[in-house]
C-alpha cells in the first residue's frame, strides 16, 4: 500500500514514517511513502501557496494552482478520468491499474471510524491532501477529491496531524504489518472496547493483577475478558452497544453478558 502526502510541511510526516513499526513496514516494502511539498509547485519567487478568500472573511486560503499541479504530479486523476480508469482496471484491462484514491482531511468530512479504516486498506494508493489556514479552494475538491474525511468533531491547525491519524489507523491493518492475533480483540472490533491488560509485577503499589489471569485456564480467561469488554463498553460507550444490538452483531454469549450487566446495574440503582 502506498501513501502520498501533499503538504506544506513534509518534515512532519517524514519523522513518522522513519519511526517504530512504520519504519519496519517501509523497510520491508509492505508500505510505500512519498511526501510532496506543495510549495515546489508554486511559480512565483516567494513560493506562495495561499491568498485571501473571495467574499472576504478571516484567514487565508490555499491557492488552487500549486495544489492542482502537485496533485497532477502525484498521479491524482480528475474525477471523470478516475472513474473511467477504475472501470477499465475492474474490467481487467492490462493497460490500467487501479488509480489512486484522493482524500482531503477536513472537519467537514465524514467521520473516520474502524470500519472505514478497514475499507481504505483495499486501495492501492491513498493521496492525502493536508490543508492549512482556512482550508483549500473548493475547485480542487470538486475536481480531484474523491472523499473528505474528518478525524473528529474538532478543528486542527495542521492537516498533517489529521493525515497521520488516518495513516496510522489504516497501515496497521495492512497484511503482514501486525499479526492478526494482535488485531483480533482490539477496541471497536465487534463494537466492543478492549479488555483491561496487565503485566509484571503481580503487585504494583498494593494493586494486584486479577487472579484469573494467573490461573492458566484459557477458557475462563477468555470469558473474563469478554465480560470486561462488555462492562467497559456499557460504561464508556453505550452507543456502541446500542448500534451492535440494532444491527444484530453480537453472538448469544455476548448478548447474555450485556443483559446480565444491565440487570446488575438496575438492581444496584434500585438499592
């Protein structure tokens, strides 16, 4: 999988791709990365990439011309052209490969969640446009952007930070980056948060590791972990439980644990 990041500050992204698990994924050829400096495509001597918005208002807006040239250099296709290339690739044309998918990180975009992160790993290449200032010219969005994505209901000064959130959420799901066993019971898998985790020492500042985790009884440990996932999700994200119930995603064991926990909470409140 390849990530191409269009940015005014490539050094922010370079540091991420040269560290930790990502650096190993890049060195093994599982992940490819390219940072394109949008300023390299500005034609004036000041390398200008922003100007005041038409109609007035605060702040500055990223200019369409340097950004458009940067997108073309990255291999982004205009929407009509991309659609045709995608149809040719799906039809098995030997001359066509699946074109890059262009994303603009924006507070106005659709919220990023685990389901969408998994879906994005099916793309051959993601081109990520990092906004700055008041954002980018709408004509770039209309011409090149396949999807606007938001990483949360808040505003960041740096599109790079948002892009790295999306990258981190997706690359770790790419095959061979992290073992499937490590991904199997993470938060949001099956709409349940992850269970509590413990390591050495057994006693820390009078706090003791739950005895069941020291028992070596794998089935009891599995059930305890599922129970804790249910308890944690009901306490912190009841909306996920409600969503899972509405979509009938939980198995019988999980449904029983949810019902038991709800009865227990109700009984405690009655007392």
